[in-house]
């Protein structure tokens, strides 16, 4: 069994309130869960309205598959939102 995790830091320069940020984050998390069947949550910087930190976890029997899904997720976020991905930390266990 291989568990892959990613911590994705996003910059949201146009967001002016926590309410706006939470609406965006909730939407992104729901789309990730539906499209990729992963566990995802906001895991940091919850009180800063222009920064979002998302945590994603993937479980599989194939390490290459897990790495590929984590890369696809980062690309998907960049392609489908105006958010800028500023940092990605991945780990395979």
C-alpha cells in the first residue's frame, strides 16, 4: 500500500474576505474529491484571506500512480481557478 500526500499552497490575490476565500476553497475541494476520488481539506492559514493551504491524500498500490495523481491535481487547480500555486510539498509513505 502506498499513501501519497500533498500540501498545496495557493495565493489568492483578488480575495478580500474570509467568506470569499472559504467559498473558493470549498468549491475546489469538492471538485478534487469528485474528479480524483481523494481526501482533501484546508489544512493551514485559515485566518489569512489571500492564502490557502490544501492537504490532499491518495491511497493506491502503485507509487507511480500516486505521484501522477498528485501532479494532475496541482495542474487541475492551476487550470480551473485563478489561484496561483506557490508551493507543493509531496510525500509518499
